[in-house]
């Protein structure tokens, strides 16, 4: 972000700040906080390696300006996400929850044996434990070992990126390392699930090492031809790959018994070491001045990783999305009531209504979701069998098939009631209530009548539910959707008060007569975030436009003046 001489320096600075802000905003709008954290860690880690100068403080201020502007532009995503997180089970989760998907020592084997195990790695989520980064990064890492005693440009950055790769790989092992308590105590990092996902940062740092090493290889290849005896480090990774392949071929059954993994066929076992050998050979020949080898290295890297990504689980067949969606098991009557899964977002793709929320950020429950009374009042008819795997829970429900339990007699999702009971302990007070006539509330609400009126949904879309009611007296409307302070309600267009009903759901007092009630989800975090995003995005556009208009090279201006003088 340094400004150059002449009038174009200020323009370049504006473009650089706006570009950094746009990049940061794109990461935040992606909705994955780890992307922001990884990027920030890489950027800040470079600071100690910059050349000291008077300009360093100014550059730091410009960097902070760009990052702050980028975070503000992403506020429409970040603030609602933070709001949802603060009210979710994840915010209260024990440390074991955050250690899911931590790497194991055997996961390092994929570095030199990418196709040794069918499906890349054992387990239901093999992509969470793969460390393979391709054969070319390893070959170029070995090239850096060849050049370990040589001084070359960007050496300090190479040291930085190697340290970052090593540190992130240690982080990825989670509780298996002695620094895990420190890792859990770090701000932001400690709140992130799945320590093993730090391997993404490891692979990113390794990619930076690869870039530095490749540039050095190109320069070295034009100087002197490297003797073969100095290139022996290039053989280390192929040797380890063939050693692992030999163990896999000779002790297949023992490895499968010890790890629970399925070892690939002979071709799959030998493919990884063969690729490592090809990468090492291309680096060696490029170091000896053969330009074609340097050209082939990027092609090998692209083909290697593309093939690894496309192969997937050997023997499996890819399916169209529509085919996969149609294979998702549904209960017998999807529209007879809602579904409780505690983590089944894919059911939404088949039109199911989930009563318990989005799997990644399930709201903190005030009720027991395995209590039949809670499920009935939530309008749940079906629950997935994996939720009721304990014997005491199984006795409460009727098994329908291998996928579903049925909850008897669910209460309609929308209804009117003529009696209310004030209680601050809803989980205990629900027992024994006539849910069709009575509702629990947090404060006394005046309702009347002997018979509940009618209520039905007129229109529904994400964040909005419109309901029509007919009642002979003032009654309480109950909507069995999760309560959040961001919900608003209007009765015949006039604002009204949203009540927390039955501990966890929505409601409002409805006057007698025919009424139209509109619930709308308008959280403050989204309003504030939207305003910040619009203002920041406009600022980014103005900075970029101003920078591009201001960035007229000094030589061009001199030429223009010369033409005018002539």
C-alpha cells in the first residue's frame, strides 16, 4: 500500500484500500468466519517481515482502514450471524464439541499416500481429515531443502510461511497437542468448531511456500546446472510414498483391522508414490536447466489436484442433485405435521418443515425436545430415529419405519386459545395442560370466551407469516415458530406486541372479529448490518472510482502538456 512518487501515488493508495476492503467484504459475505480469520492471520503475520521504514505506520493505518471498511461492508451477514450464534447451542457447547474433526496422526499418511485408503480417509466425513496438498508442493518444499544454504529473495517470507504451515498443522490436531489449552483460550479461534479445519490454513501456507519456491527454481535454472548429488532431498517424499505403499501391500488386512479403513487396490496404492516421483523428477530436471520441465510443473499440479478432487470414493457414482434429493427419506405423510431432526437441513430441499431450527445454529431450547408434550405443542408429528436411540426415549414414541418415530396427536402449528397461564418455568408447567385451549405466557394476558376461534395461514415465506383469524372474543394467537426478539407483529396493519408463548414460541393477543395478522422477522442486527453494508459498499465504490480517476501517470500528464504546448 505504499504510495509512489508523482500524482498517481494517491490514486494507487485509494485503489489498494478499496481492493482490500472488497476482498475482506467478500470473505465476510461468504458467511464463514474462519475464512476471515485465516486471511487476517496470514496478513498480520507478514508485518514483522516488512522492511522497517517511516512509512510503516502509515501503511498500517491504511491496512486497518481497508479491513475495517471490509468488515463494515459485510455487516449484513456478520451481525445477524453473531446474533444467531449468541442465542444458539453452539455458544454453550462444551469443549468436546469444538474438537470434532481434529486430525489424527494417521491422517498425515495422505500427504504421501493420497490414494492408499478408499474414499481418501476413513469415516463419514473424509474431506475433514485429508492433508494431501498435491505432489508439486512437496517436491518444491524438498527443493527448498536443496537450497537451504543459499541466500535468495523472499527468504524471510519463506520462513514465515513455513512457520505458519507448521503452526496451523499443529492446531489441526486439536486436543492431541500440548498447546491445545492455549488454542482454546485464544480469542475467536477458541470459538471455532473443528480444529482439523485449520488444515485449510496449512494448505494455504504450503501454497505460498510453493509459489516462493517455484520462483526460486526458475531463477536457479538460468544460473548453473545443479549437480545430481545436491538434489538428493527431492527423493525423500517419493521414498516415503513407496515405503508406505509397500506396507499397505504387505499388511493390508492388519491396517484395515487397526484403522477400520478400506485399503485401495494395488493401482491406487502405487498411484500416490508415482505422482510424487513425477513431481520430484520435474523439479530435478528443471533445476538442471530443462525449461520444458518448469512448464510441466504447473500442469502436473493442476491435473493432480483436479484428479484427486474428482475421483472421490472409488467405486462410487456421482448423481444429479435432483436424484440425491429424491433419495432423502421422508415420513409417510409429510404434510400431517412438522419434523424434528436436530440436524437435518437436507429435508428442507424436499419441502419439509423443521420445528427445531437450522442444524448449525440450533436455538438454545427452553423445553425438552424429547418430551412428547413439547413435540406436540410444537406441531411435530415425526422425529428421526437417531434422536430417540436411548431405551427410555424409545418408549415414548411409536416406531413407524427404520427412519422415523411418530408423535401422536400433534397440535396445529397455528391456533387460538381462550385461556393463558403465566409461568416462568415452561418446561415443568407444560405437563397436564390442554394445549388446544390453554397456553403458557410470561405475563398475564387478558383473553375471554368459552370456545377458541379459527386461525389459518394465508401466506408464508422466509421471515414472514400472514395469518387470518375469526373469533367471537379477544383470544391469544399461538404460532409454533421459535421465538426471537427480532420478530414483529401487526394486526390489521397496526403494530402489536409479540409474546413468548409456551416457553419457546410466538404469539399475540388478537381482538374479536375477523383479523389479519402479519408476523415478520426484522432483527435489529439485520437492520443495522444492512445500513452499515450499504454505506461501506458505497464508500468502497467511491474510493475505487476516485483512485482510478486520480491515477493518471505523471508521464502521461507531461505528454499531454507537451502536446498542448506544441
